[in-house]
C-alpha cells in the first residue's frame, strides 16, 4: 500500500501564522483589536504584544522570537508608528527575516500615506529627528530602521 509523500519534513514548523506589528496607542483599541479578533475567529494563530505593557517598560525578547517563529507579518503602519523605537526594532527584524528566510510581509497603511513612509516626510521625518537625537552614538541603528521602513513601505498594501 503506497502512502502520500510527506511534505511536512521539508517545511519548518512555525508556532504562529501571523506576527502583528502595530503602535498600540494608535490602533490597539480599534482597528488592530478588530483585525486580531477576525484572524483568531478564522483559526489563524496570531502573535501580538502584551496589551498590559505600560509605556516606557522594557519589552521582553518574545516579540523577536515570535517574528522568527511566524510565517508572515502584518504591519499596521499608523501616523505615529515611526515614533516607537520598539516598533522600528520589530520592523527591522521582520525585514531581516523577509530578506534571509522568505518571511512574508503584508503592510497595512492606516491613516498614513505610504509615500510619507518611503520618503520619510511629515511625521516620519519628525520621528527620525527625535531618534537621531536620542541615539546619537548609534547611527547604524537609525539607518537600519530607515532602510527597513523604506523597504516595507514599498510593498503594495
């Protein structure tokens, strides 16, 4: 009796279907909550950060591990997404996984123009001016964030 060939051995196991990246104060209690609930209702295993995390608290390494253990990322770009160094760190990891391992990326542009992200104008320009002041000694980090933002903002959302 012949059996069907197993493809699971050639496909690495992932813990999550989707990693959800977003700026909590912008979209957590509206769009992102609705999106997360809809994904879960469809049986899509989705990682999102802890809603009880207070502003200014250090974020644990779990989000970065979750990105690596996800098939894809959905990034909800909002007006102040680029002001969050944690969002930009997540974004840089997402891009790294995308470029190295074929991690799929799906941007959503929520009340923000993709060209403002690509060209780093308006609020994005203001956000990076703050980051450059705060991280004066780490220009590589800032450039990594800029490049990640440009790359993902160039993907049709």
